C-alpha cells in the first residue's frame, strides 16, 4: 500500500513539473501582449522546422520567446525584433520570406510548375485529338500487321 501511495505521489509531482514549462510574462498593457503574441506566431522555430515560436516546446523557442519579451520591454519595434532574428537565424525564421533574388524560385516556382503542367496537358490533349480525328494515319499497314502477328505468335510459343 505504501508503494502504491508513493508511486501516485511521484506521478502527481511529475505532472506538476511538466506544467511548469509554460512561459509567464508580465506585460505593461494589452497592446504589448498582442504584439508578443503576433510576433511569436509569425516567426518559425529554427529547430522545429514548421512550427511557430508560440507553439513550440523546443528550448530554442523558449529562448526566442524570452528574447522577444526582453526586446519588447526595451521598447523595440516589431521590425527591429524581426530584423534581429533574421540577422541571427536567416530568412528561415519568417513564414513569409522577402521577395529577392534568393527567394524568387520559392515565390514563383509553383506558378511556373503549374504553367508547365498545363502546357504538357494541352500538348497531350491536342495530340490525342489529332489521332482521333485521323485514325487511318495511326492504323498499321499490312506489312506491320503481319510482323505484329508473327511477334505475338512467337511470344505465345515461348510461354
């Protein structure tokens, strides 16, 4: 009985430790709280790849939230905070990277691939219509038909 009670107490104490990982910050006003929330949701965690800083439990995300809070307390603007993090971690921390020569393919690549796919589809449809419009042009000649029959007969004999 003592062991069961001890195991329950240990389990309950571990639950308390898990909940202690939640960040608590004291903001001056609701505007600053909203700026913090907005910044942490629009910036990507460098470790988690596709999770924002607000939702990530990674240690680096915790450090970044603390750093953002510190810069907000210092009175820095949102642009200054984002520029600092981009300088430190690169454009990767932004979900919407800027349009420049390095990110041109990222922004316009999907549209180029979509256009290329539409072009290939159009060529295939036009070729099929051409074949359906003139089936006599794709029909086999007598010599080709005889050769095909011989190949099929030879294939059946091998099996």
